[in-house]
């Protein structure tokens, strides 16, 4: 099981054809999230999972769409203000 969890890494993990790909799955998931998914990597993931590159790209896009929605929720100004308030409360409780 990888440490970098996303919908895309879970999709890969459920379809892996070999047992020893955790580090590779984690690297692919992290790099896909931060750098994008190249056609070569999509082909490699397809070979690792016994699927098509189109399946891989669809899973990648679905994960990014879900992640973007979550990030948009977290970026709302009212939640940012709440987070700052909770941080202030926590720091007050940490002081003797």
C-alpha cells in the first residue's frame, strides 16, 4: 500500500498485475498529481494494470476532477478564516 493516496493510486493498486509495485505506484501517483500524466507513463500504467491507456487517462482525469473540487472547498474564504481561528485556539492551549 502506498503512502501517497489518491483516487488514481487506489485505482492502480486495485488493478496491479504484480505485487511489488508500491513504490512505483506512489511515484506515479505523486508525479501525475504534480507534473501531469505523460502518454508514456499512461502506457506503462496500462501495462502494469492490464488495462488500456484510455482507461488510465480516464481514471487520472476523474481523480483530478474530484481533487480540484475538494481543493476549491478548502479554499473558500470562510473555511480559511475558520482554520486561522482554530490554529489560534490551538496555540493558546499549547502555551502554559
